[in-house]
C-alpha cells in the first residue's frame, strides 16, 4: 500500500475541502481551480495522471487490490456512508490505513 500517496491525497482533501466530491472527478466553478474529485480522482491528479483514467490506474498507484479499491473508492463502511463529506473522506483514509485496507 502506498501510504505516502494516500496521506498526500488526505492532506489535499483537508486543505481543500471545497474541492472534494464523492463523484470521480468533474469540472465546476465552485472550486478554485474548477475541479472537484474523490479519493481515486485526487490519487490520479496528484500523481500527474489524467482524472479520466480508470479506478484501476488509481489502484495501481496506491498499490492496493481491486477489493481494497472498491472499499476505499466506492463502498464505505456504514459509519462513513451517511455523509460523503471531506471530513469523512479524511477519516475514511485513516481507517483504511489503520486496517491495512481491510475496512
């Protein structure tokens, strides 16, 4: 697992919560650079990849399995599922790292 990259994504979401979205990645005038993205999207962007690459590319960059990627990008545990906020994304990344991707 590429914890360094996960922490970089987490820090970006903390610093730029208005640029967080549970959706993969899209342009919007609501954010300073015109882009909002999710964990997978920011993984791609912060790695210099195209935001429209697939979750498989983000998974490879993070060095996680498909099942782990599904848990991190799409299917959050119930305590994080109710609100897809930037704060929950930051907490979600912490839990993912703490459990080595098992949760």
